[in-house]
């Protein structure tokens, strides 16, 4: 044997997926496949904008990092979750209680 995986074996990956090996799979190739799948899975988590909370009122001037921020207690409209990018587009600034 030359140090690779042979035969029809299932190799566990991240506890919830498996790679099926029907042919010769060297450790280097296995590592490359694991790395590619890991990067694919992490891509969505890394590229998304952080989420913040705002009072959905035309008079709102602040965004909040936590839904239970004291600055949101006076909101008489809906409290919604938006991206930080969306909050900045609305020209909202960070709540002074969370700075």
C-alpha cells in the first residue's frame, strides 16, 4: 500500500457528512477535498454583514447591537433585524448605550 485509502469506504467529515472513496484517495487529496468543502461551508458565514436591530420608525436615528438594548424600550413601532449595511444606508448611528 502506498499510504492512500483504498476500497469502497465512507470517511467521516465534520461529524455530519462523509466522503465515499471508491478509488485510490491519497491523504493529500483527501485533505484538499476537506479544505475545499470547509471553505465552501464557511463562505456564507464570512461574507455576510453583521446583523443589527432598529426601530422601524421614520424618526429612528440609532441602530442597536442587541435586541434587548435599553435604547429600544421606547420604540412604539416594530423592532426589526437588518444588516449593518442597511442601517448605515438609512443613516443610522450606533446607540450611545452600546459604545
